[in-house]
C-alpha cells in the first residue's frame, strides 16, 4: 500500500530519520558504503547504521558532477575539510557504486556536456507543472540526472528552501494556499519518475566493469564557428588503474586546414562515463565529457573549455580495427555540373581505390594524396545528376548520407535563430554566442521549408549587426558588443555604462545579419535575433575548492 507523503519538512525528515527506510515494506534498501575513505570523511555528519548505510548518501544516485557538487557544498557551507586526494576518492567511489545507467543518463547528456542553451531541444514528457517548478531556477537536466527516494526528493526541496528562501514565492508555494503546493506535487512526481531503484540500474550495475578502451580511435567532430574536424585519438591504459587512461590526439579543421595536437588524461566512471582533460599548449585546455557505448566501438560527447563552456566541439570516436573504416567526406555538398575535390576520412584507407561509388551521375576522376587516414578524390557530378543525399559504397561497407548533390544555394539561414550573450569581462565572465550561416537547396518543389529541402552545411558569410528597434531612439547597437569575422559575438563589458542614457548596463537587442555571395555573384542574406543580457551573477554550483579554481574531485 502506498504511504502518505509527508507534507512538511519535519514530516519528511521524520520519514527518513525517524524510522529506518528498510523497516518499511515498500521502501528502497539503500546502498551500503564500504569504502574506508567515504566512511571516514562523511560519517562525521552522515550517521552509519548497522547495515553500513550512511544517512542521506545511501539513498541517492548521481553523475560524477552531481556528487562533486554535493562535496563542494559540504566544503563551502558546512566547513568540511577534505584533502584533494580524499575528495577524488569519494567522488570516484560514489559515482561508480551509486551512479546512473547509460539509459538513465542519455536524456540528460546536455547537462553534463554543458550544451549552450540555444542548442538544447530537450522536452520533458512528464508533469508540466513539475517542469515549471524546476525550470524556475535550473534546467530539467539537473533533475533527470539524479535518482532518489521520495523522502530524499522531499529533503532536497527542503534544502532548496533553506538555501534560497525566495524560492517559496517564485515557484514552490501558492500564494493563496488553495490546493497542493507545487513543491508537494513535485516531490510525489519525482519520487515516482526518478526513483532510487530502477530496472536499468539493476541491470547495468550487475554487468558494469572497467572497459578495455586502449587502442586507436578515428575522430570526427564539429565545432560551431570552425566547422568539421577529423583525426585520430590514441588511448593508452594505466596499468595501475583500470579506469584511468592517457590520450594523444591529432586532428585537422577541414575548412581551414589548421592542425591540432593534444595530450590528456581521463577517468572512466560507472563503466561508461568518460571525464578527461587535454591540452594543446598554454591556455588551451579542454574538458572531455563523453559516453562509451555498450559495444565499446563508439565514444561520443563534447569537449569544451570550462571557463567558457560555449566553446568546443562535439566529437565521435570510432574504434579502429584491422578493416577499412570510412567516417566522413568533406566537403559534403557537391553542385551538379561541377568537378570537385573531396577528402575521404577514416582509417586503413590504403587499399581504398577504384571501387568508390557515390551513385549514378557522380564519377570518380582520380585519387591522390592517399594515406592511412585520408585520401583526396576528384569527383565529376553530371549536370543531370539527381539532387539529394547519396551514400558512399566501398569495399569497407557503406557510409550513409556521405554527400549531398544540389543545384545551387537557394537560401541561407543563420543559426541559432535566437541567441543570447551576456555582458562581462569587468566583474563577471562574458557569455559569448557563435552564429553560423547554413545553405539550403529548396529541393524539387522549389519551396522553402518543405520536406524535400536539402541542408548543404556551413557557407562563407560576412557578418554585421543591425538595430533591433524595440523602443523610440533605440541605441543598443552602439553598446552591446561586436560581431567577429567568424560569426562569434563578443559582448561589451558588464556594469553600468555612464555613456548610456540612464547609466544603463550594456544590454539590449540586435539583429545578427549574414550575407553569402555564391559562385555566380548572387548575394543571399539572413538574420537572427540576439539578446544581450546581464552577466550570470551566480551559477548553480558556485562553490570553488579551497585554494584551487578547479572543482574538487570529479575530472582528473
């Protein structure tokens, strides 16, 4: 029989501490904790019972970032003193023993991979009222990357109310008091939607192990503002630690030809969560957050700077074996009636030759510059070739949608269509936004926005700002910032500006306009709306590690 949900903080606390959850017939068992470091450092506040369970901690499951944030909060708000070594040990143990299964984490990858908000297309399919309650302060990604008992969800909301008292008026409680408060609805829903015990975690924790990832991996990726990247990652195992790896990465930006060499190290949490850091010289560190697929043949995720999360590429690594592997063709868009040179990327390409087949109307004229990881191919596209996506067939198999045949760029669009940047640089960090111009072929029906439209990828463009007239005498364009040659918007300094009327901050609205000139001299333009707002005054986890700007525990 379902127990009545406690409706007060005292009731929630009593449900957890007044009686052992294990004594209730329908309560989760909780996770016994047998790591000496965790017990020694945490049991000073979290009481250990006769079954080895620590209060609060044993009834939670989180990502490495989630456990790291909890530890940071203990240090910052409760005066906990813990060495960096012990902190890393605590995060590793809890993320491994009380983590998430791949199926549980996948919907919330945007949270741990630090996606810019303009790229997040996640829609919560649960209770919309609960979503509204949580979204008042943070993304649903913060919620769906945790698992708790109902009592623990209640205590989490109680913690919110203690740390952020205004949340009662903003989201948690109704002013009139009529009906259930939003916080009560949220506790009950979250306890059912994201419980501590799930079939996914039971199955994954039974088979979880340290995967064998050592070897060579083919790298493909894409970085906004810079385009596609292709290369190779060498992963070496650490004999002393089965979950630790070192990496040597080499890749090239396909459009500019810029080559990058990186070296790094990584830890694997919960048997599939890759967390690493790599460097290509001074001030070039990237954090690596990736997911290892169950078949151990693919690793994918995002690399980002950390100081400015909006900068960095999406990446996919594919294991290189003894056979031929084709990963990408660049450029992907090929015009009808034109002879073009493309680069085929992959691994073990030495034997790839005349059997390359791009379909009817596309002829391989010659192959040059052959290496193990790439070859240069001259293709002739017949004027009558059918437009559309084409697969590349070869002795190594099929690369689906390898190229797209088109009959010209009919229009361009600017992405994101609605962007946001934050003034900064004086007292708080800037928040950048990167725009790109993408070309489109309207397809056989000649109409834009229909199902047969063809995406042609990034096109060259010049950039400018125009005033977004929202009020009389609007002058935002003179103060909010500037657009760089690559489409990156750099906001102005934060703080009141005495040069503006009313001593206002450097915020406002502008249009970001891109203009593309095609091979025939025709000019195509498109624009996007950009809001430049105030700095991010407080991050959800603002607590730094003592004596170090990096977070404690977590990533190596």
